[in-house]
């Protein structure tokens, strides 16, 4: 067995060990990411409360108003909170009409905020991070293996060419 074959076998064994070790490492990273995402979502959504608001006027239809993203109509809404009448301009459904009742989510300070994120988002974040980690580690191990194999193949091809030219020269000398 050539030294390059032994070297390539050793590299292959090392790469396989790294790829197998990447699986539990990726699972640990996925679990840690999921746990931190759950904690972050619970912290962010902890103080949010729903409120039923009444749309006061229809959202403007037609050209996009400066500062308002297309597809996200805004209209004034009103709701009663602890005996106080509160009115703000916020996002409403496109089909909202004056007098419609919508559900708003309020932050602890009483201002409208995004609805709570479902805990399923933490699962998606954990799985995505774990998969990305696994793929990164496999590519990080696989690319050097492919490059090493390519370099060793070139080295063997040059050695074979040199040996064949040497053998070919010896055969020509015998024929003369």
C-alpha cells in the first residue's frame, strides 16, 4: 500500500469520525437553541393581553400612503381600558369597515403590539439551527476530504505517468 493510500485512509477515517460526532453536537445545539427561544418567546409574550377594539374609520384604499407598507392598511381604532377610552391608528384587516370589532394585542404599557408568537416558532428555530450546524460541520469536513482526494489523485497520476515513461524507456532499450 502506498503512503498516499494510507494517508487518504487516515483522512477518511478522521472525516467519518467528525461527521458522526457532528450528529450529537448538532442535537445539543438544537436543544439549547429551542430552550432559549422558548424562554425568549415567553418573556416577550408574557405581558401581552388581548383587547377588543372598534374600527372608527375605514382604512384608506388607493395609493400607498407614505410610511405605510403596502398590504398593511391602517385605521383609527378605539377601545375602553379601565374606564378610559383609548384611540390609536394601527394595522387592521384590509376588509375592515367603520364599526367592525377587531382583536388587538396590548403590551404591558398599554400600547398595541404584535400578537404573541406561538411556541412552535421555537421548535422551528431549534430544528433550523441544528440542521444548519450539522450541514456546516459535514461540509466543513467533507470539502477538505474531497480536496485531499483530488490532490492525492493528481499526485498518483503524475507518479503513474512517470513510472510508465520509465517502463516505456526500458522496453525501447531492450528492442534495440
